[in-house]
């Protein structure tokens, strides 16, 4: 990919990630937040958390299936935007829904399963966001970093559960997200199984460069063995 195309794609991804908030802002100033603005804002931010999370997760299967390495560079950015929207979604719940009534919030977290899984999903994103810098990737080493970042799959499953639990009857969006998570996980598991079979074949592990379509997380590998396997990000 040329430098110019890379910059154009980067601008497009940043624009796409900022559009949901811009649209929400536009609806707010146009007094177009429906009869129940709090619910509308909460749902909007929750949905975009989900979509951005799934978009970041989908990049690895895209690479496995197509062999294209470049989209993976946007995974960290999409993940951070998902976390940002999730934090705002949580913020609305803390500030607007409960107005810092910590005891009531604690009760809600314990008593309502959809809140319990929502909070767990968001809390699990915190270490991922904190370790998303190049310095942290170097410090942890690629292998450990990849292991830690598999938590994102737990987050995705919990986020889907959260949505399924509270979605109104008659809607199908939540099943679509569940299907996407299942496909993403399925592709990853199949790629891992293929690697295991290749390793245990009588001809022994393959030598030579790895096939990018069978690899899970190894992308943008660095020359350093400590960071081998860690993603190179564009932000
Ligand atoms: C990764 C984290 C999370 C994701 C992906 C997520 C996703 C969603 C989605 C998609 C909706 C929209 C449901 C709809 O349109 O019917 C929603 C609604 C909601 N979420 Fe979350 N959520 C997350 C975390 C949280 C947290 C931490 C809380 C608060 C403790 C929370 C509380 C709520 C509430 C109160 C609603 C609105 C329910 C209603 O409409 O009455 N969520 N969430």
C-alpha cells in the first residue's frame, strides 16, 4: 500500500470512528433525541461500543481468510474507540441514570445480571486499553501481550449477553451481533486447530515463513524476539 493510500485509509477510519459521536451531538443540538433522551443516548452509545468492538475483532479473521495484513493495523484504534464509547455509555449510567448514588449502583450491579455482565465486559477492556501503547507491547513481549489481549473475546461474549438480556422482544440486532462473535471465534479456533495439526504432523513443524492465513495474532512482527507476535498499530 502506498503512503498516500495509507493516509487516506487512516483518515477514513478516524472519520468513521468519530461519526457516531458527531451524529449524536447533531441530534442533541437539533433537539432530536426522542421522547426519552437518556434511554436514547445510552442505547446509542451501547450500540456503537458493540459495533466498534466487533469491527476490531473482525480484522483478525479477515486477515486469516484473505491473507491481507494491512487492516490489522487498525485493530488497536477500533478497540480504543470501542472502549471510549463504552466508558461514555457507563458514564451516562453513573451520572444521568444514578447521579453518583454509589450504593444504588452497587445494588444494581449485584442484582441485575445484564448490568453485572455489562460492567464485567467494560472492566475487562481496561487492561486492554492500558496495554495498548507500543511501550507496553514491548514491555510485556508479543506473546504475553497476545495472551492478555485474548480477553477481548470474553468481553465480546459478555457484551452480546448484556445486549441479549436487555433487548426488547421482536428485535433481531442482538442475534446478528451474536452470530458475528460466533463466526469470529470460529475462524480463530479453526486457524488454531490447523496450526496444531500442522505442528503434530509426522513431517514435524513446518519450517520457513509462516502462512499468514493460518496465523492468529501474529501480525506486523517486529525484529525483536521480545515483541515478536505483537501487533503494529496505526493511530
Ligand atoms: C462493553 C461494554 C458494553 C456494551 C458493548 C454494551 C452494549 C449495550 C447495547 C448494545 C445497548 C443497547 C440495547 C438496546 O438498544 O436495547 C446497551 C444498553 C444499556 N446498557 Fe450497555 N453495554 C456495555 C456496558 C454497560 C455498562 C458498564 C453498563 C452500566 C453499568 C451498561 C448499562 C446499560 C443500560 C442501562 C442500557 C439501557 C437499557 C435500556 O434501554 O433500558 N452497559 N448496552
